[in-house]
C-alpha cells in the first residue's frame, strides 16, 4: 500500500513493516503508484526514471517489489520478498554454486514454490527448465541439464545466491557449529512459528471461523463404562512450594513391592489436569486447569497406560478431566505393549507402573491460530509436564518425562487419525522406591 504524505514524500507500508520514501520526483511518484496496479518492465521503468534514480533499488531492498524473470515471453521464476533485505546484490553467481540444504520445494496453488527459513524471499518456479537448474545446483553440477542460455542461468543463480538459496560449495566443507547444529525441519519450525523471517499469517487469526464450527472443548468419550476416580480428601499437597521445587527429580525406577494405587493416580490427575471451570469466548469452549494453555484451549488429552497398579486392571485408558473418570480404550494389545517397551528402552529402567501419553487434538488450537499453533501445543505439553513433575514430587511419587515417543504406534494402538489426534509427549509415573 502506498500513501501520499506530502508532494514528494510517500509511505510504503504493509501489515508488518513500512518505509518512508523522501524526495521523489513526479515521474517516480507516478511509477510508484503504477507498480501497485500492474507489472512493469524493468527496461521501460529504467528509461522513464533515468540513470540517477535509485527508486527501484530502494524498493527491492525494502522488500516491496515482486520480480519476475522471463526468457522469450516465458516467465521462468517470480521472486516474492518476505521482508526488507538490504544486502548488496552480487555481480555474478558463485564460482561453485550449491543449493542450500535448508531449501524446500513445495506445491503452492498451481505452481512450485522454493523456500528456505534462512531466506527473506520465496521463489515461484514457473518453468520446467528452472527445475533442471535446481537439480544441477543440488548435485554440484556446474553445467545443469537445461536448454536455457548460460547468461539466463547465471542470472537466476545470482538471484538465488543473493537471497541465500545458493552458496559456494566449499562452505559445506568448513566446520561451522552455528549452522551444522540445525536440522532442516528444526530450523523451519523455529523460523515459521515466530515472526521476523516471513510474512505469512501468524497468530490468532481464527481462520477456521468462516469455514468450520469450533471444535468442542470436551473430547468425544470412548465407548464402555468409565472408571470413577475418588476425589482427594485433602485440599493441599504436602510440602512448601520451595521444598517441592528443590526435591523435583526424574525418577525412573519404580517401587516393585508397593505399586501405585488407584487413589494415588486419581489424586495425581486431580491436581495435575482436572477441569476447574469452563467458559466460552467467540464461540469457543475454554477451560481453566492446573497447567496453562495458549488461549485456554487445552488441546491435550491424557492416556494412562497401566502396567502394574493396585485397583486398576492393565490396559490403556483415557482421562476425562471434566467428570474425573477413566474411560477404557479398546487399544491394540501389541501396539500398547510396544509403547511401553519403547519407554523402557528410552529410560533404561524397568517398565513404569503407568505410562501417561499426552495426545493433542490439533484442531482445538489450529482452528484459531496460524503458523504458531503446533509451537503452542508443544509449549502446553511442557507446561503440563512441569505441573505433573511438581504434583508427583509433592505426593512422593516417581515421575519422569520422556524425550521422544512413537506417534505411529499410538495411532496403531488407538486407531485414531494422526492428523486429528496424535501423541506429542510421554510421562511415566510409579510409586517411589525407598
């Protein structure tokens, strides 16, 4: 958007950033407004603006120009900036160009989009010959199998190098902890779930409101009779808060002689995860629970897998935090046993008396939030785990969070669609050994 401020001054602004352009000539003002309406040829613009004008370079550096490269009326690529980028434009391609390992090519509408979490631009690939160029850049091929003239290929590679999609091949051979420590998916997740390196929708946009009803706060119950859990008699847990924080430990070895009781599991779930009260905002059901949740949406469901307990048969259950009950889950026995085995292998200890699987109903958060929804779910998972740690410590039990779990095994055990509800965390609970 362009705003005329005062004669030769204009403001160029978007939803996320803006820039003041001073001392514009009448022709520059006209060009600025025309660029907001339709594409313009660079040669024609240069002829109109004259050799002294720096308007086009200022607009490119500010992230205001989407630029297309064509050859014989074939549009090859279109570069869409994702924000200001004021690095000097290179005069030519790298000597040995190599495609960055963080670059990802995906479908976007009816074309292909090249992106990277390290680049402040996205490139729409509009011609198959450009695919051959990209393949050569990935294969360290100095002469990619493309019929495009060498100067055209060089110009495309130069543009890729300017934004960081391409670098010198030798850079991959030099030790560099700063970049080598990042896996591709982790850097993508970090960059796209926070503001700053892109201009995609992010935050509580409530995009789903126009297309879908809000997902309910309460999960549809599992079939079969629920197991009622007793409400703890006491109103406070043992120990001061400071003492509980000091005593918190990850304890992996259960007390084999004194298994966890149903009353203990009930008290643990009561203090950790029960619903205290419910409300509604903008059509969404919200709940207050002992641990915090982004937007009070609480997408996490708790699935206790019991291996050895007093008063409760082995198997998988679902905790209903509204009625404080356990619902038996008709889970696949082999997959359930494998979930416990994976946990045992991860801890290097005997099987826990209860494995608590934390699963997320994704639409609870993703209906409202864009870009950062999964990050919110993981933050909620960490907050719930810390709450579980403190409650278990105050109850003198043995808690332990697990670093990673098997979402596919959970899907096999429950027969749930992993795009709708999937495991995102694991936590073990047992009686504490002397």
